[in-house]
C-alpha cells in the first residue's frame, strides 16, 4: 500500500496519432525483449499474451521508419528477437524524456504530494 512517503511516479504516454503511441508498457516490453532475446518470453514476464506482445511490436515496427524489433521465426533451432539500432535509440529517447519530465516537474509533484491525505479513506 502506498503512503505519503512513497515518491510520485509519472507514467508518460507520447501520442503521435490515433493508434500511434509509446508509453511505459511498450517501453518495458522493448527492454525485456532486449534482455530476453524473445518477444514471447518478454510478454510472459509481463503477464501478457503471446498474441498481445506480437501486436504491440507490430504496431511499434509500423510506426517508425525502420523496425524497432527484428525477429526470426521459431523452428528446430528456436526463434528470437533483438532490438534494432533504431529500437535502442527510440527506447533511449523515451526513457530520457521520462527522466527530464520527472526532473522538471519534481517541485510541483512534491507540492501536490504534500496535499495528499495522511490516512487513506476506507471503502
């Protein structure tokens, strides 16, 4: 349970168009693909279906001029996925934007946090 001493967190979604956006979920998926080397494994770690993980990567790959994830089909040797240079660059830009926004808004976030109730209301 959160209390007043927990730091506020920003969850930033950058919207480029009706169906084109990147936010914390897609960024986390990209990070996990980079670490796991697999879209399916990254999705499993996030509690996401195989189909949903592939849909999100398909959306991301279609949004940018170059794909963010390069995948190989499974088979006897197994498949895999890696972030492309563009994928690493987009992920780095997104994470840097998050950090800059958090730093720029830290004073206002602290002021809002100071106005929170000390004891959460029971439902």
